[in-house]
C-alpha cells in the first residue's frame, strides 16, 4: 500500500461509519498495546482557542528541550499536519507505517464483531503509535469534538487538563446551552488531575469548577482581570499576566487578535502545572510564545492578506473585535464561505454590523456540507449595501479578492476548509 492509498481510504471512512462509543476506541487501543501510556499528556478541550493553546504549549516545551508531540485537528492542507514532533509534521513513511499497524488491528476487531473505527478514531490511534515509536516525552493533545465522549478521552492519566473558552457550537451533538456544552468539555477532567480553565463565562466556569470539585481535581481559573493588553501591532499583541510567577511580566503573542492574550495566558498557567520547578524558565517561555505559529488563525499569509478559521458565532465575534480595530477609511475586502451545519446567517450579520466592509466576495466549499455561493450572497445582500461578488470557484474567488483589495486588507473568513484551500493555493504558487 502507498501513502496516497492510505490517505484515500481514511478520507473515505466518514461515508460508511458513524461515531462509536468510547469502548470501541478502548478496544482498538488495547489491541495496539495502549501506546499512549508512558507519555506526559496535556489534554486540551474547549469551543475556541484549543489549537492556539496547544501550539503555545508545544512551543514552550520544545524550547525547553523536551521531546514534544502535538496532536491536533483539523489539518489545513496535508493530513500529516495532525501529528507533529518538535514542530515538524511526521513523514509520509511514518504515517503509512502507523496506518498499516492500525489497519491490521482494525481487521482483527471487525472479525471479532466490533465496529469499524470512525475517521477520528483511526487518526487518534495512528498518532499515539507514531508518538510512542518516536519516544515522545510530552504530548499536547487536542480533543476532536466535545470531550466526554471524544476518542482522546480514552487516555487514562493526563498530567494536566486545559479547557479554553466555551460557547455554542456543534449544538446538534453537545447540547443547546452553554451549561450543557461546558459539561461535555469538562468530561475530560480526570480524578486528581489539575485543570486550568477560562473563567470568562461565569456559567461555563461554574460547571467546570463543580465538575473539578467532584473529581477531586485542583482547578485554576483564568479570569479576564488577570491579564491585560498593553500594546499591539498589525502582527502581534503585548500583554501582562499578573499571576504568581508571571506577576507584572510582559509577553508577546504573535497574532493581532486580542483573544490570543487569553489563550497564551492559559498556556502559561498550564506550564506552572507541567513544569513547576521552571526547567523552562520565564525568558524561554516568553521567547517560545513570541515565535509560536498556529496556521489559519488570524494568520498573515501575504502582505495585507489575513486568513482566519473563525467558523462559529463566538469565533466570528472575536474576529469582529480585530476588524473593528482597522483604521477608519482603510479599504477592507472580505472573502467568505461556510459549511451547512454552521449558523452562517448569524455569522454574516455579525460581520456586516461592523460597518467596516468595503466589498465582499462569496465562494463555496465543495462536498456534502456545501452552501452554494449564491445563497451566501443573498444573505450578505440583506445585511450590507456594499458590493457582493459571487465566485463559486475558490481559486478564482481568491484571485478576485487580491485584485479588489488594492492597498487595503483582504480577510478570508468563515471556515477552516476555506483557509486550507487558500493555503494550498499559496503553496502551489510557492512551488
């Protein structure tokens, strides 16, 4: 089997499987020898900010000479991005070797009457094999969907748990209220394992705090009053974190979005649990934060061109905070697309209310969750008076956006799938 054949099969899995119970994942991991055991795992859940927190943590641990793995989702361009060691995605050969071992275990499971693992279960199992075989010491691991029933929650003894901001998303799976969703995310808390959490939403914070108490887990809350932004540029923000070891110290997050101060602060607080004796000293942590990269989140991909994977109501609200900071009179062009299971009408309305847009281009993401570009255009036309261009082909839509921005800014927003397509286009250009 080739690497391409393995990827093709994995990508076809959603067409004939559904989400399984955690017991199915446990069975798969048992047959693989529980490869996740023996690693120091930091488990991260939340609605928004998970990936950034994971990237910050991995960067700080790697800077401290710890052999660090990073397991995240989704990928933007290539599936290998989900498995990184020392900031580098694994090779095609490593990916294929792990797939072949997992596939053998899957065949044995199915012969014994177990369900075929779902897409994310396969990738989780492959990742744990890869990290074990590479001798990873610390693993920063992001949940897929939710937490309580997520495949990653079969990990038995993480050394720390981090829960980022909670808001309404994936309500068809996780619940219709913030309390319900917070309870699903808090389901990753293990008995006695410390949890660091964003306490910006009082309702979500209460749920997390109560669950931590029930599990006998130390709970460290990050309140908005604990950090403050003290400087910003088009590419970064400076913030001060007034907590314990970090009191009155200034850090830089390499993104223009204000919410990254919160994400970086969560990562810094988690480091106090992971590394309480400060083998990774303050200056090294600060340098690692400033140089960390998490693609697709308020990322400047070309001068004046920013991609952001904001794809739910809270993510778009955070994007809007950045948009409102754009200087008055500067031309702002928006390239937008979304998938059908997102509340794109609300997302569009929120963006248009800023009054910052000069022109809009809408495109469409092909697949089973497609929203036709024409349908998105109609929503924009009810929310704004600026010109709205309908360009179904993403490549042509991006070229149109580049042409129309002039000396202003082009923001590409609405879906991580859109971001992935654009980054793929730019990689082709570079090659």
